[in-house]
């Protein structure tokens, strides 16, 4: 009975992860901010679809645990997008590149 509930929980959690990554980024950020509410909703859906059985209760508990762990790691340990450089930073990088090219050319001319 426990193995059946655990197997069901792994399948539902894998399906949740696949569907979660199909969502747009703005919706994923919103859902990761409300991960406890999302966890309660998923738990309730699984429990009601299992017919309020003991296996459904155990599967809902496992799913709640797995989804909470996944959303926690998604929210706090996923790589953050790098902010775009401002125009000022782009000019500084570009001028440094030009300066290095000129410096390298001058060193090359001094050798020959």
C-alpha cells in the first residue's frame, strides 16, 4: 500500500515538473511565490480524485512533500538571469576593447 502511494506520488510529481516547465516564466515565478497554496491545491486534487481512500491520503502526503521540496529548490536555488548592461557599461566595455586592440597593435609594430 505504501509502495503504491509512493509510486503514484513520484508519477504525479514528475508530471507536475514537466507541466511546470511548459508554463511561461512569469507564471512560474508567480506560482513559486505561492508554493504553499499550490501545494495545498495539488494535494486536495489528488486526494479527491483517489476517492478519499487511505492510499489517496498517503499519496497526497508524499506529493505534498515532493512538490514542496521541488518548488523550494526552484525558488531559491535556480540560476538567476543576469541583468542587462546599461548603456554606460556597454560604452565602458567597448572603449576598453578598443584600447586593448590599439595597445596590442602598438606592441606588434614595436617588434618589427
